[in-house]
C-alpha cells in the first residue's frame, strides 16, 4: 500500500495568475495540517527552470515521495513540468499536477472565497490520489524480430518485401498457390498501365532472392493465433505439414473477393453479358469479339443490400474500356455509371484520357437501372439518361458488369483469430483516422482491400505503411508493456487483479475493449488475468467488477473514494 | 480571428446553493480539454464543481457515483468523448448505457436522477463544456441537498461503501 | 539491407500537418532523430482549421491534437516552427538544408499564458494564438508590432524579446520527407464564380472557419454580416477538374461539402442546402455510408450541374446561381444567401526556392521520387486524411530503406 508515501506539496502563484484570486496562505494552512503532507512550499512559477530545480532537490527518495503541485492544467504547462521532472529522474506517476489555474482561479475570478475553498478541495483530492496510488505491475517485452504477413496480394507482397529489406524475417502465408492475389486475374493494371507481372516483379524478386529472409507458404491454411504485440504464436498448415511460428507483429493483407452478379442484368442467362473478370480472361486469351461494348457500373453495390462504394470498379472499367479501344479503335464503348469515382490527380487524368480516347459516359439513376435486351445474345441496353431525361437504346455486342469487391467468406474467422472488429459491410475496422492501419489489437495491422477496396497502387502503399508500423514495434528492443504501442508513448495505468478476492465472474472479460482480460485457472479456481501488453488502462473492467478485485493501481476505487471524501471534508 | 479572450461578459456570482458540491468525472481525451479551454478563455463559472480526471469514463463505476452521494456530494457529472469517438474502442458507449441504467435506481432511493448528468464530447467546444457545467450547477443549486435518509440508504446499498 | 552508411544523419520533415506529424512520429518511434519544420507558429496544418472531420463527424481537433502533443513531447523530435526551408543542396550523399526562422518574440518555454501583454499593446498586435496550438502561447504579429516594448516590461516571466530577428541555420540531413500539404487558392480570376464580389461567396475553408464550433459564432450558422441565411449553395469542382485552373480532382471536397451541409442542417434545420456537383465522389472508407445517412433523408438537395455564373443581385438581396437543368436543358437561376466554393486547393510548396522547382510536375504536384527526398500527402497528390497518413508511413519506410530501388 502506498499510504505511507509522504507528500510534498508545492503551490504556484503563477505570478499572480493564481494568487490574485486564491488565498494561497489559507490554502497552505489548510494543507499543512493535512494527513500525509510532509512539506509545503509556495513558489512563483513552478514551470520555469529556476523553480524546477528547487522542486527536484526536495525529492530525496523518488519512490517514497509523492509530489502534489498546485499549478496550471496538464495541457497548459503541467505536461512540461512532468516531462522536465522525468528528465531529473522523477517518475511522472509520482507527480500530481492539480489544476488550480484553468480549473479554478481563471474561471472563478469573481469569487475569491469560493475559489480558495475549491483550491483546498482540489489539492486535498490530489494528495488523496497520490497517497493511495500504487505502482502498476510492469512486464518487459522483447519483441520477436519476425513478422507474419497474411496474404500475398499487392499489399502483402509489398509489406513483406519492405520488411525483408529492413532485415526483418517475414513469414508470408497465402491461401493461393501463387502470389499476386487479384492482380493475377487481370491483364493490365490501372492506372499504371503495366502488366500484372511487371507490376510486382521487383518486389517478388526481393522476396524470393532474400535467402530465406521470407518464408513463403502458398496454399496454406491458418489454424490458430495467440499472443499479443511483440510475441504472437501462429500455427498453420501448408501442404501436409503443420507449422507454428513466433512473430512480433502481424500484418493482415487478405484482400477481398470479387462479387459475382448473381443473375443481375441477365448474367448467366444471356450470351454476351460478362463480369469484368470474365472480360479480363478474354483479354488474356486475346479473344475479344464484338466492338460495341457497354459497361454497367455499380452492379450489386451502392444499393440497399451493399450500401458502400467499392472504389476501384470505375477505374477498372475505364481501363477495360480503353483496352477494348486498343483492340479495335473503331469500337463503340459506353460506360453507364452513377458517379465516376476518380479522386485525385492521377485517376482524374486517367478519366480525362479515357474520355479523350472516345469512351462515352452516360449517367443512370439508381431507381431506373439499365435493362439488357436480347433473345439469346445481347442485342442492346436500354437506359434512362439521367442528364438528358431521355430513354436511350444502345446497341451492344457485349455488356460488362462492373461488380464490387466484398469481404472474403472467411473474414469473420480471421477477425476472430486476430481480435479484429469488422464494419457493417464486413471489412476490418481500424482505429482513428490518424491510425488507419492499426486495429484494436496492438501489433496487428490491416492493409489493402481487406480493410477497404483499393487499387493496386494504394494496396502497395498501405502494405509499406503497415510494414513501417510493424517495424516501429519490433525494432525498438526490449520495452515495458506500458510503452509498447505504435500510437502513444505511454499508457495510463495497467489493471491489476487481486486473485484472492476475484470470484471469476468474467464481467471484466466481457467488457474489456482490448480483450486483455481472460479467465485462467489459478489454484483450482477460475480467476481473471490481465494481459498487460494488451491492457490500455481504460478502466472498463474496474467499473464492472462486483467486488473491486480488479483495479487500476494508479486510480483505484479507494483513491477515488478518498478524493470524494476530500471534496466533502470542508464546510459540511 | 483575433480575440482578446477576456470573456468579461457573464461574471456572476452564484450564491444560491453555494454549499452544494458537485463532482465532475472528466475524460482526459475530451472533456478535460474542454475544461482546459474554458479556463484559458477565463469563462466565469460557478465554483461548486470539482473535476476528477479519468482516463476514460468507462472507469467510472456505478459505485463511484453512489459513493459520491453517500459522501455528501449533491451532483455528479460524467463527461466523456463523443459516442463513437472513444479512444478505447468504444468503451464509453458501454459506460453510457450503464449510467442510464443507474438513473432510475437513484430515483427509487430518493435521489433525483437529474443529479446524475452525462455529456459526451466537448474537447474543442469549450463553451459547450462551460454551458453544460453552468446549467448543471444551477440545477443542483436549485435543488435541496440530498436528504440524509437517501444518503444513508445508498450507503447501505453500496457494496464497498464504508468498509475500508 | 539497411544502408547505415557513415553517421546517422537526422531526417528532416517539411510540414507539420497530418502527414508531417505522422511521418515524424513514425520515424522518431523507430529511432530516428527528426527535425520537423513548420512554417506557421504551431503544428496542425489545414486539418487544424477544420471544425469536424468526415466520416466520423467528430471534432478534427481531438485526434490531431493528441498527435501534436506526442510530437512536441517526443524526445527524438526537434521542432522548428515559424521556419521556412530556403535551399536544399546535395553534398556528399547528404542534404544540406538552409532554414530561416522568424523570431517568435514570445518564448514558448516561458510564456505562462497570463495575457497581460494583450491589453498593454497599443496596436493590438498580440493575440492568444491559434486555439488548438500545443503548447499554447501568446503570439505577436510582427507586421503590426511597433517594437514599443510595453509588453516586454509587463511580462512577469521575461518571456518577450522583441529584438529578435530572422535567424538562419543549416541542418545536415540524411533524407527529407516533404509533407507541405495544400492551401486555399484565390479563385477570383475565374470571374464566373464571383469570388471577391460578395462577402458571402466563400471558399469552403472560409465557411468552415466562419461556422466552426470554436469559431467566432460558436457553431451558429450565420453569414458574414451576422444574419441567418435561408439558403446556402455548395458549388463543387469550383476551380478543380477545370482546365483553366486545376485539372485534377481535389479528392476531399465532395465529402467536405456533404459534411458542411449536414452540419448546417444539424444546427439549423430550416436552412436549405443545395450541393451542385459533377460526380459525388464518396468512394473512401465509410464515405458512402456517410453519404447515405445525410442524403437518404432528403434534407440536403443534390443537383448534378455545374453552375455557369454566380453573381450578386443588383438590389443586394442575395447571390444568384445560374445553372442548367440538364433534364430540360433550360438555364435556371436560384438565389442564395451564401455560396460556398469547393475545390480549388493547390499543393503548397515551400515558396520561392528556384532550385526546388524541378520537383513538381505539370499540375504543380510533387513528383514521386528523388534521391533522398520523399513527398507524401496532399503536396504529392490530392488526398484525404487517412490516405495522407498512410503515405506518410510509407515515406518513413522509404527513409529506412534508403529509397533508391523503390517503385512508384
């Protein structure tokens, strides 16, 4: 218990910003006699170098002393006081900056008496918190300098190639027999206009010339995944053998599947109605017949059933339209669309170029989709032109249905194995906008079309970015669990279970947003156990524990109780 | 945008209900930043509230709220991130639901559930923080203190009440 | 293979917006020393000027501010604010970068935010600085300041020094990540948009500032003259996808307009909003869901048309927007109280360096790869926050890879 920790208080006048409103003499009197307070000083500006030295010099034994500073808010100067003290060897955990400026003197400038009372309360609360603070448990983690990459499409290959060049050993697992993912199905890649072999060849060479730097397991099947950032254990089967590997980080690059039109626009019933991939097959085989081609966009997507935009289909159709023109410059090519999604400079230019080459665009409305006409073969497409409000009939030899990407059927299973969340469409969820590849599980990154449909160029970029994030995690050597994160320098506090008191009810397991709590057998009974690497110190578990056996040592129920008491001590 | 910040407008002294005490659990990622902003703007606020910073409002257990009332506090505000904008994978959502469940419970023991105030998302909107605090403080100021009966009742109810 | 030739030189990151901040943090966390150069007084870039972000609808400030705080407190990151890059020269396989730092006048490490200098200043040259700056300090406008010294005398911590002058320095860097972002463009040369002829014909960033929750009106939707508008028009692709100005699509404006229109509706449902668009590009992650949520209700009118002419009505009663109703091919006129022009964003490059000019393509965007220089974010290609952050990480990776043999 930390009750015997002696507290040294410092009050900051802030050159009058605090002392002008708050009667610091009265505050000092009230605090000096407060239990646990060993000394109290009033200074002019605790945040400036001159006072900082005094402050540090009063702390003889940093482990046994708590500092309570009555100063400004953490976000004003408090942060820097704590950082500066840390440089002088005083752990930020032992420094409580109590905000009596932004949170008191500045907002109660018309009420000096009340502000003084409040300042006393706030400082007593700070003292209570420091007195009842306990040092959190810590584990040291030495991340395994190997990375698991799941999926050998453009995202996975670029991640693997990048990591191996950084000297990191990579395990590249893929369900397919040969690497390349969806790119293998197409003849040329947009907007770069190269063949799929050319597109990834350099990266593939890097991988396969890496002298064992990359272990590639084609046609493999994932069995299980355990562990947390820095040390995951993954087992899978490849051929007849089962493998179990240890890695420091995981990159999920499983991609997406191409949706089949499911009878839409008479696909399957009418000769000449193709999907984009079926058209690619014809390109690859060099057998394209007919020179009147109509592309229909948003097939089976941006509708009630799949209310999302798959982002890549417009560019794919533009590419295919141009390829038709490559084969026959006299071809008549129409793209029936609902919006052409070509954001940015490169894609917009791609769109302009297609227009310049003679591809014609026609906008249709969602509730008046085109109708494909013909008896055995496609004859024409009837469409309501949303821009001119006219019905048009376009003669066609081929109708190409541009279908979206959708999550793989086993996306749910992989999500479960790696603790990923999925969005309403089934794609993997990531953290905030500023952390677009990180998932709720530290050390697991998602890139490529598994998180959202992307073109090859974005998949490659995301693969590289994911490689960077993985490298950040595993390249730093041994780290305390509280610092093992790619999105912040330090976690707040890590939860601790009193195993004697724990009844094994499992409430904490159910609520933990990081899957850090689990029930394990301890001396014959199930007890909650906290994975300190996963724990982020939010305190969700604390609030659902029926008997207080799980606590944040830095912010225990007892500390909060004492703070509440401190509020009520005066004037009641 | 050059403002001189001395928000000289509403300097008002809240005298009625001055003895009441209000505790505000503020999430460090959002509400606390709003509080900081209100301070920087020197917005004049009633002096009856005390802020307890928490990493996430999901840390605030029903018991902490109940203990606040048993300890002699008259109003509890829990202020976190925008629902859906939590730094801890949506932990605040669960917490929000839990606190809603607590409200009818408070009513049944004679603690007006309006004494438990929840608000989500004020980081960048310091004036919203100020408004929320101001209206909550004045609301509590208009109410009588929590009755001794209710306080003792919830004390008995609280599992961890006074047994340290 | 990492090429750790000779000494480990620091990496220079040019630009402190979302891309620059992310790159700096990535590099610093992986062990590099980083010099982060920002032209303005504080980090944050354009996103700091946004009120809300799509598709989350949460404050732009909070996710960004957290990263800024990490950046400022990170021991591997050296921050240079108010600093411009003057020249870059490749010498012996490293880059010699000349920097010019404008004086801050107020020492951030000593300013306690007391604000006593503000009323002392006879010419109102001191302000509290941007709301979201971290660390926050007061700021002196060097143009307005008369160097009278009154503020120096009143400052309790001796934080003010008005004798400061532009200081030059040189940094030897191993690599540079360019993340200089974008800026708003004056589109008054395109006269048909009427920009500059009426105070309520605004660019979208001006509109954002005017209606921001933390702005002058605390989130209330008011015109420049403080009146409540009845109708607002959002004009998409104004100056973008337009061969007269920017041929490219600025990538962020469709969602940005949707977001603004929906916040207008949320705060003042009685205001009518129309978005004039070319293609509604809601292709990003969760963008279409956002689009459906806001458009599905029918509260915001979407008009697929590119307005021809925007002008102020002679009696001053409003702003006329002429457009073609494509279904009838008729030219129509609608009158609005506010017109928000969306689209003309240009890559912001470090100004006035002739020797850097070769780095851009014909559209003014930075080209893909140079030796030891890696552009990312909007200055390379128009893109949203998420894509910028991804590209920043990829650029950081290239620093570790030693660049060269990398693809596109």
